[in-house]
C-alpha cells in the first residue's frame, strides 16, 4: 500500500524536512547534554539529573531476567471466556470491532437455538 503519487511526494518532503532540521536537532541535543561548550559531557552534572548505567550491565540484567522465571506474558483479563471473548459483564474486548462481535454473537445464538443459519449461494 501507500504507493500513490501523493504519498510518495509526502515521504519525499518529510525526508527533505529531516535533512533540513538535522543540524538544529543535533545542536539542541548537544546543548541539552552540555557538550556544546566544553566538548565533552561532564558525567557528574548528568548524574545529578539521571542515573547513568553502563550498557553491559543492562544486557546482563536482561539475560538473567529471561533465564529466571519470567514468562514474558502480558497481564490479561483472566475473567474472560476464551471461546466467546465475553467478560463477566457480557462485554467484548475494547479492541474487537462490531463486525467480529456480531459474528461471535451469531455463532453463540445458533448454538443456543440448536440450528445454524443456512449459507447463501448455490446448494450443490
């Protein structure tokens, strides 16, 4: 998708804008790190504001965290029915669109009534 002339032009212009603003952005970043005047950031000044942690220490922590007992699962709503996707109040999840909800409701009602809706089309 996104192959129209308009989107190509927009992408080109965004790239031009990034090129134009890159020096200003870099200068602003250096000023924020107080590198502009001294040529090197003073870690003592930065440590007052933020906690500086070496990258290798962070990598070791993530490796150990994966090895221990972390499943990496998201906190899901445990009171939701896996088949119908309804919670205890009869509500569908917020991410589900109306078409999907209607389809699931149709399946539920067909199961409840004991007969399924006949499909449209040729019956051979």
